[in-house]
């Protein structure tokens, strides 16, 4: 009997609805399998086992897409390992002029720029990592772009040269100016989303570009403490304090660290989510004051 003969055995396969029926199952049996969690409706007319693995959903989706379609944008970034901006919908790119049915949970992008050299990921064709990164750099909010580009570099999905080369191909497309600017700021050393955003706030505020992940050595030359961001020449450090800094043990360590840095001439500025998302101007003003009176006078 065919592969659709046993609904309980479809955990890793995909099935068209007619295949399930031709395998001897009734419509009621299919509905029961869905209700029991043994079968999942991925999209109209396509079913899979209950595993919610992204690759299965994409392979099902591609049964309904035209030739030349590729995964891109948010979904492509996720497959490449730098999906910093979560989305509930799947994003695909289709050749210009393609006719695509409306599919719930899917955003279709018509390619204004042909996708070169697609790669196979999770069993489906995907735009190269640099293409996904630059497409998002053109279209996302500025505050979301730099964390994504930093992660694209940190994950190893892209090299700086890949991003620089790709952005030149997007000339005259909407948002390319933003993409070009933020690609030049991207840095693999940034370790979290908020650090990237804090760095962007400082640069957008007209301050010098801070150095990420600065190691401070002790009197024997051994690395002792690391700062999120800073200006080594001015001995000014800038840090983002998330919820992990609120524990008793972390607070003790932070205070000891702060005293150690202060004794060695470092001026520290610490900021939270309230500062980052509600009053970025305050961040710029505080760091400007810490850097030098001359910068304050010129603000």
C-alpha cells in the first residue's frame, strides 16, 4: 500500500490531501488524525506529521510556489542562523511577474533584483545569507538592522566583504542608503541585540564609534574585566544592564567590578531598557559628558 496508508506513520513525511484519501483513509479519518495531533495541516491541501520543524513547513509551502521561488528575508535569515527579528509568517521571494496564490501565513516578495546562487537549506532553495541580510537591512527599522547585521557576522553566515559586495547590487532600491550605512557599522564582536542597539544610539547621537568588548588588563597584564562598549583612549566604558544584573550575586560582582575599574581611572555609564527604548537622548548626553568637557561644549 502507498505511503499514505497509515496516518499514524506520517511523522516525517508530507502528504497532499488526495494522497491521504487515495491511501484508503476517509475525510473523517484525516480530521481525526489532525484532532489527535498525529497529523498537522501545514497549508491548504498539504499535511505533515505533528513535528513543527520549520523545514517541513517550507517543503510543504514550496509545493504551491512557482519555479524559481526561494526562501528569503526573515525566514532566510533564520535558516542561515541569524534570525534576530522573529516573524510569525514565512517569507519567500519569487521571480518578477510570477503568479502566486494568496497563502495564509506567507509573505511573498516579488524579486526586483534576481537572486543569485541560491543555496539548499532544510530541503528548500534559499537566498544566500548576504542577500537575506541586505534585504532586511533595507526594509527593517533602523534599530533592528544593526543587531541583525552584527549577528550575521558573529554567526559566521556572512563576512564583511560579503555584505559590502551585496549592498552594491541593491543600488537604487528602496532603503539602500540605510543598508549601506549600517553594513559599514556592523561588527562581529557585539554579543547581544541590546549592545548593538546601544552602539547605534551613540553613533546616531554624533559620538565617536565605540569599541565593542574591551578587555581591561590587571597590573600583570592579564585580562581582568570586559566592557560591553567603550572608548579606550578616554577610559570611558558603556554597558547595558539587563535583567540578569538584578540578582544578588550579580549585583555583588558588578559593584566589585565597578570599584576596580574606578580605581584605575575608568568612568562607567550603565543603561537599562528604559534608557535604550524610551530616552536614547539621555544615553547620548551622559556619555558625551563622560568623554570630555570639550564634547559637551560642542553639543
